[in-house]
C-alpha cells in the first residue's frame, strides 16, 4: 500500500489527502472539481516550501495527488491500481488489453493517418470535436463502471481513453504538411 507523509500524518491514498473533498476517504470516480481545486490551493498554502521546512516533499505529494485525481485518465489508472492492483501505467498491462481488441488500435491509426493527410484546419477541428465526444462518452461509461464495480470494463475503457487522449495531443500539435508523431 502507498504511504504518504503529510505533517507526520501517514495516509494510504491520494483521496485521504483531501478530507473536505473526500470525507469518506474512499476511491470514487465522480469528483467536484471546484471543491478539489479549492482544497488543493488551501493545502498548498500550508505546505508550500516557502511556508514550511518540510514543505517541498509535502507540496510535491499534494501536486501529484491533485493532478492524478483531477484528470480522468490518471484517476482511472490510479483507481484500478488501488482497487484491483492493475497498473495500466505500465506498457505491458496496456498492451495486453490492446491485444484483446485490435480493432481499437486500427481505428486510432486510421484517424491518425487521416489527420496526417489533412490540409485544412476545419477538417482537423471536425476530427478533434469527434475525438472530444469519444472522450466524454468513455468518461461517462467509466462513471457507470465504477458505480457498478465493473472493473473489467473499466480496464478496457481506461486503455481506450489513453489512446484518445494521445490523439488529442496530435490534434493540438497538427501543422499542415508536417509529420505527426504518434505516441502510445
């Protein structure tokens, strides 16, 4: 189990670092982002290196926790690691899931290929909008998976979400006529 020290108080999960946002201290999918951001800022004001001698380590842990919990992909990866000891940040685990659904990778590669051949910004915006909708759909499905404790589906959706997140980066990096780098 992970253990983090914040002011000599040991916590086991990132959820425990934000007691106002997560009073039950349990991993949950649905998060009040504004409440989390507000509590994070309050805690950082207390633990920032300029405010405390041990602040650097504490501030770093708070940063890591906040950025993990606020981001749906990272949050899902973290929850699966906590709840099922499945580490999807490791390439091998993600690769195994991808092999079980080769159509997903082909679809991502087709869209990436289409993007690399685009010459108009309007076309790229259309592809980006479609991708944004895919991401939102997966996030909604993940909410249901965690609610229903359907972790097998959550694993597949989390890997898929990673692909679409990486494609989102490709849309942002797109420049007409320039080669695109695909990172997975």
